[in-house]
C-alpha cells in the first residue's frame, strides 16, 4: 500500500508542475493532493502516563480529517503484526513509555520499517524501549532527564522541511517540558530544530540541544519531536502544523532532505546583513522579506550572485519554492560580471521550472543534461511547497540532489567552460515568475585538481588551469529562454 500511495503522490506532483507549462503563471499554489494515507496512533504506556495523550490522539485525528489521511488509535500491542501494520503508512508513537512490545511485536515493527514504513515519535516516545537497539536508532535518541515546564526559545535549523517551514527566521517561543537526551542525534539525523539552552534553566546538552529531527532509517522514515508534553501544546497552531508536517513527510505526502548536515556556512540566512557578500546583475532583482527570511524574484531578467570569492570544490545547499508555472535556476562556474548573460554563456544552470523538454526542466543542467525524471518526480514537492537542492561540484563533475535524492550527475567536457573555478548565483527569469529562495549555505570540499595539480580554491591563480575565458557568442536557444 505504501509504495502505491507514494507513487501516486509523486505523479500528482509531477502533473501539477508539468501540466501548466503552456498557461499563465499562477498567483496562488494549488492545495496538496489528498492521497488517502492511513496512520496508526499508538499510545501504550508501561511507565509514566501523560495526561495529554487523549488530547494528542484527538489532534492527530483532527489533522487527518483536515488533510486527507485517516487515523486509527490503539493501546493494544497486539496491533503490531505484519498484516496489520501493512495497512498503515506511518505509526505515531504518542508519549509511549517503558517496554510496550514483546519480541514478536518488535520483529513485526522492524520489518515494517525495513519495508518502507514510517515512525513518528512524539515527546515521551524517547522514553520507550531502552533495551531495543533498533528502536533507539529509529527514535534517534533516548530521554535522560527534564527540568520543570517553562518557556524556551527554539531555533529552527531547517526551513524547508514541512514540520518547520512555517516557522520563519526568528526564534519559536513556546512553553513545554524540555527533554535532555542521552546522546546527540546530529551525526545520524537531520536536526530540524534545537533549543537555546540560554533561554531556560535545566538544559544539559552543552549548548547543542536538538529537539526535533528526521532521518531515513533501514528503509523507512523517522520523525521525532520533543514537544507535546502539555495539553496546551496541541492547541497551538504552530505546534499542530509542526506535527502535521512531520506526519506528512513520514507518510510520503511531502518530501525533504533528511540526511545529516554538518559543516555548512550560511551565506544567506534571511537577514539583510547576509546579503553584503552578494551582487545584483541585470534589471531584474530579488526582494528580501526578513519576516520569513526569503528572497523573492522581482522584475525582469537578472541574477543575484555571490561575489565574496570564486569556488572550486564545494557543496551548495539552498531551499526554493515556486508558486505555479514559474522559472528560475541556480548558476555555477561563471566569471564575475555585471551581465547576467555571462553566467548563461560561461557557466551551467541547474534549472527550476517545468517544460516539455527533459534537458530544460527542474533538476536538469539546462540545455546539457536531463535529470533522472523518475527519481525527480518522486522527490519533487509541488508548487507552493519548499524543495531543497544540493549542488555538489568536484572538479568537472556536478551532481544535483533534490530533497536528498540524487537526480543528476553531469561531467563537463566543454573546453570553453569549467566547473573548477567560478561563482554561484540565483536567477530571476522574468516579470511573471514568482520563485523564492532561503537558507543558502555552503561547504568547501577537498580540492580535486587536474593531473599534477593540487590547488585549493583560494590558491588557484586567476590565469591558471581553471581561469575563465572570454564568453562565447551572444545567447542562443540553449540557455537564453529559461
């Protein structure tokens, strides 16, 4: 059941993106398609019992009714059989505590996850099954202790995941019972949000205190949030959206990059000060909204490019969203210039758009190499929802990841172009396009020089092996249109 549901969701997303190519740009996103997923809420306790459990169950049922998935609830561990679990796209462990499954039930749940099932852990789900290593890895971390219920500031680290995309750039201020954990999940999971330990008393994780995360785990998906101790949590609109986003990602109704992420430096963090290292080329521009930390395309053709330094081997990550049949892209490997066409003629564009030509659609290296469209369609969120690109450049090799899935692998062989040194930029294509960007971050990778060369990005001479050439003739159909 799960595989067919996810394929239907991906097909619907692709149809939304491709089907509107010939029409005018839409001003508002289409609502997400209701794929009919099914969720089981499990709330058995063998230790402390939270009085918020009934409220939590009611909330998940309300979210399901509002968003197109059905919900069953049980405290019967006998529901953990292969046949029964196969009916569900995700199992929500809602403040479970202690040892709640026997060995056979554990085995059935392990196989369910390995077959592509999903786990959503809420609050005391981390205070569960301490002697079951599979569960500990799936949950991401075990509970250690907690101080008194109190207000705290939550720092959002991932602005594209549906569980946190609605929270903006400021701190998320809320009151809950804040767990300390026995280990830090950052090395194996994508941390979505963390606690500012200076904003409350009783934090014991030395300033790095994840509180919500996601990961792929042995064939399945896992999302955990430490919130949800209090009844009042489930009445908070922002927390309800947080929980809904985690469930939507778990069941495959929304996609996100849940690979661990460490070592990246923000080069645009949603603030005006972070734009000091960027320059605008062309008449079109990108407008900053500091309220939600986004750059939105405005006006005609243009490009905002990072002029602080040229790059060699690197991983570039950024989040992007289209409103409808819009057009944009990310340019890499081009020389500094006030003319946006310089990037078209000298660099490569990773496309954001929908067209009927595979090498000129989302995920393509525009005009040169199509994305793997089957993988792309499965990984793609529809217009109105955020997506994450990783653009990984090593030597002349360029790989594109969409929401954590590799969808393109291109090697430059054109002697008039080179990926070994150049700038990066985000495109504004035209007046009618509405494309937003946020959370742009960068990580240098070990340099991969040409034979006999081992120069880092900073060491490469301007006239060396990767120096840029004067551009080829004025733009033609291969890059000018998109």
